């Protein structure tokens, strides 16, 4: 019995065209990567589920009580397996529960895992890499594969055998959102508190000592407007510091106390905002305590007002530096990093210079007693802050 429908003659050529199109076009758009790669470290970290011996996927920002993170690796001992990572002092690496590395100092390390695998028996053809720190959860975002120079490539004398892979660019969405938020907040402050905004960000007022008696500066941190101005400044400086620390990819000194780099960029910005805001508020109590010790209570109000006025005035330019970071970070990261660090350093140094100059109008800073007080309350904290933010890198 024959079908009433005739088979189209062009069906076979059409099928061949479709197959060829699938073979050439689809792989270029959606390549399937191998699930397991030999001699390659990934971002698939694991943690032990509480109360069990079961390894579950590690979620960044969660499971903060775990001081050990794990990853299954396929290692061919005859091939090199170099990795680079940032390790705080005391960080340990284990391969199948055998210690292979201990960080003696907070540094950037390069380690070839292949030689260690030769003396360790694999488990079902795999090795379990464990990163452990006794005091904090390890920051594993810095673990990267390192490419080996191929034979035949020219190597300069003194160059390392390993070269770090192409630079990974930071996701800037969070920075863009926070920068837009800063613009909205400054606009809202100008609309709702025009008198305070004008007195604070007017260049003529900024150059006059008498303007310290105007607006909320006469009684700093005593009104909602002053608190909001300080909060917006804290967000501006926090955003720039987060950009600096994200570019460097780790905070060598601060990471030993606050492992914030394990969180997302948004968490960093919020954390730094809170720390800066508390620092500004607590600085007044610090000045009151130190002035009582030195017997210089009469200069506290003048000193704190000048400090607050200067950082708030200079802080309005920080979003401009963040915009430079967003625009040029991909093309010239080292230059942008230097500019960002210098912006923070200049803001802090100018603030201290103006505090000295303003206090000098009331009492001469050539007085050794007053000079010692200003060094204790301004210069030494400045040196610590610069060490943490700028000169640590």
C-alpha cells in the first residue's frame, strides 16, 4: 500500500544542512565544558555538613563557622599543577589529610601540587585538597591556576617558570548601583537641608574659621541632618575603599582581623560604611578622653568641628574618583589604583593639616604640650589608617 503523500526530494539535503549548522554554529554559542579537569583548581569548594561526614557545596557568605574548605582534584603527578593564592599567616593546606603547606607569613604564594601527589595515594582516582586556618574561615577566592610556559617560548633570564593567567575583571554592577545611590542621596540632602548643604559645601565657608559656628557645625552630631551628612560621607569613602581592596583582591593586614573579602562587594561596602560611621562618632569621645588626660578640654569642640567640616567637604569629591575607577579600571588598573590610594591619603592629610591650622588660631601649636596632644589624637591615628588602607599594598 503506497502513501498518498510523496516524499519531498529536498528533504535529505535540508537535513544535511541542519546537521552541519548544528555542528558548526551551536558549539560556538554554547560549549559544554568538562565537569572535571585534570591538574586544575576550580571554584567548586565544599564544606562538611554539620554533624555528618557529608561534603556539601560551599556557599559564599554562609557556613562562616567552618575553618576548613575542601575541593576534589584530579591530579596527574607527572604533569605540573601550579596554583597561586593569598595566605594569611597560619594557613595550612592538606592533600588527602596529609599536611603539605603552612604559611609562615601573610603573602602571595605559588605552589606546585603535583610533587606532593606522587607520595600520596589517591581515593578513587581523586585527591581531596583541604584549606584550613585555625582562627578564621579561609579566603579561597584568591586560589588561581597558573599557566606554565610552553616549550619553545622565549623566557627572559631571571623570569619565573610560572606566569599568572590573564587578569580577571571585577563585576562592577554593585559599584555602579552604589554610585547612583550616592548621587540620589546627595541630591536629597540638598533638597531637604539646603542651608546646611550650602554652608558645608561652599568654598567661601570652607576657607573661613568663623563658619564653624554656622549650621549644624555649631553643634555637630546633634541633629538628624548632621548624622545623615556623615552617613552619606561614610558610604562614599566605603565605596572607594571597597574598590581599592577589590582591585588588590585581598587586604593583607585587615584580613587577619576582619575576613570581609570572603563576602560580596555589597557586604564590603556596608561593613566599611558602618566602621567609618562609628569611627567618626566615637572620635568625639576619644577626643574628650584625651583632652581630659592632657588638660586641653577647651580645644576639643574646635578640633572636632574642623575635622568634621573638612572630611565632609572633601568627601563630596570621592564619588568622582569612583567614577574614574568605573571608567578606566579595565584599561589601566595600576594607575587607577594609585589615584584611588592618593585620593584617600590626600583627604586624610589635608584634614589633619587644617585641624592643626584651625587649632593654632586659638592656641599656638608650638606649645609642646598641645603639639603632643594633637600628635596623639590626629597624627598617630592617621598613620594607622594610612597603613590599613593605602600603604599596606
